[in-house]
């Protein structure tokens, strides 16, 4: 039961990470497509997306293994 709860918490952490990174990326891409910001902003937007993807994938991997988001190994 503890692994299921820890996995659920890790899944919630992955979804929060995606939303925290996804909303600024969406706003930046919208601004880029509307020509409100310079073209060089694509670089930081892509880097932010990559970092967010790595963090979300890490939490998702923990969710599958049943590891609490704040731990490295199972309890």
C-alpha cells in the first residue's frame, strides 16, 4: 500500500512539474508566433522544455517504481 501511495505522489509531482514548465512554454511560443518577442527566445524556450521534460520523466519513473518523490530508493 505504501508503494502505491508513494507512486501516486510521484505521479502528482510529475504533473505539477509539467504544468509549472508547460504554461510558460505555451505563453512564450504564443508570443513567438505572434512576433511579440525576438527570434532568439526560441533557444531558452527549447532549453526550458528539455529541462522540464527531464524532471517530469524522473518523477514519472519514480511513480512507476513506487518511490516517494523526495526519496531515491523505496522505503
